[in-house]
C-alpha cells in the first residue's frame, strides 16, 4: 500500500493531467454530436475487433470437437449408404441393419515394406474383431488382422498377402485386387477377361463378392492396363484415391451377417 501511495505522490502532476484530460474529453463528447458519433464508432470498431479475435481463437481450439462431429456424421451417413437398397427406407436403429460402422484413428502407418500394417486405436473392448474392413472417407484401406483390448492391426492393401474382391464400376466385371510392392500409390487388379472394355480413368470399387466390405466402396482409377496373352486376362494398374502416406481418421466396417454367411458356405461345401 505504501508503494502505491509513493507512486501517486511521485507522479501526481502526470496523474492530474490525465484526470483533467479524461474529464475534458468526456465533456467534449457529450456536448458535440459529431465527436460523440466518432467515439462510439471507434469503440464499436475496437470491441468488434476484440470479439472477432476471441472468436477466432475459440474457433481454432474448437476444431478438434468440430472434426469429431464431422467424423460422427460421416459415420451415420456411411451406415445409411452401406445398407441402402433400391426402394428401401433405412432406419439407423433398425435391427435389420447388416453393417455397423465404428470410428477410429491411425496411430502407426507403414507403406514402404512388402508387408505393410497399420495400427488403429480401437480394439476388442470396442467390439473390433479380425476380418473387419477398414476404410477412410476416400476409399478402402485394409482388413483388421489382430486385436488387443485397445488396439488393432490392419493388413494394408499395400501388402503382398492382400487379396480383395474388386470390380469395374461401369461394367461390374470383377477380379482380385493385389499389390506388386513397387509403388505405394498404385495397386493391381487382375483376372479381368480380355473381352472387357477398359478405359484409362475408369473407377475401380469393391465388388461385393466378399463378406467383409460393402459393395461400391471407392478404391481408385485405372492408370494403365496390359493384356497377359498367355492367360487372356488384363493386369490393371489402379491409382489409389487414398494417400496411403497421410491417413488419420478411419471407419471400421462390420458385416453383422458375416458369421452366418460363412457357416452356410462351409455347410454347403461339406455336403458336396
């Protein structure tokens, strides 16, 4: 307190000047409409700038929350898409739904090895199991191979062991999607007959012949194709929609009828 008093005593002339200046400005603003309007316009500009700055800051720190909302909305929309059929009215809470969708994030990604794997932050406690499909908003990513309580490893489509059913979107001719280990942004579609018309730029999607992925999930576009004359099948290079070097948010797709389908198929094979 004594320091404050000493400060006031040392600067009493300057403080008095400031006080008289503020009083005179107040009288001037009150007595002249022009000065009054200029004062309020200036104060509005200052406060508006301050509020705008605070809003920008709060918006920046709210990006994570907004991003999560977008992921959840995409999850809902994809659930609708995967289960929609012509003429159907899809209820999200319907017990008839075949596919369920869970969200997750990549915590480790590899794309330079012959057998690449991706680790995601979802595991058995989140009902994630082996052989579930994993996709992004741009397209297919891989298949869950192993799980722990909190994490799962995903066999990437950039894996020499990977084989996924895929088809030409325009013609519905299907084959197998594999990887020759040469480029991280190009995979190969094989077993397409030579009679099938092909065009560079045609879209490749999942074929629906698998019990893992829904049909028509994007994969990429035809970059080039060559004919294996000895087998009369094309070897097609597919440029991926996904940037496999930059993946964060993912969707884990579960076909709730998969076990039933596999049991039926196994029973049919055993009867033959």
